């Protein structure tokens, strides 16, 4: 329970530091998707289904990229603002 509390405190510290809570939520989702995808790929490989494992891996990566678009857009807008 203490480890979970440390994680929650760390996430709360990020919101206090000025990072948008929506970005933190996206990062938590991305972390969860990557863990679940890795687990599913391992299960598929253990069953000898490497072709399915490759498709699951690709699907997980595509979901992560699609979820990260708002963060990428925000970073690029910040860089463009610095260049102007």
C-alpha cells in the first residue's frame, strides 16, 4: 500500500508542478496499454502464435501513438511558439 501511495503522491506532485492533469491521465493510460500489450504478446508467444503476437504488438503501438497525439501537438505548438 505504501508503494501505491508513493505513486499517487508523485502524480499529484506532477499536477502541482504545472503539468496538465489530462496529460498525466494520457500517460497513465499509455502505461497501462503497454503493460497489457506486453502481457498479451508474451501469452501469444508462449502458445506458439508469433504471428498473432506481432499483430497484438503492432495494435498496441498504434493505440499508444493515437493516444499521444494531444501531447505531441502540445509540444509542437510550444516549440513553434518559441520560434516565433
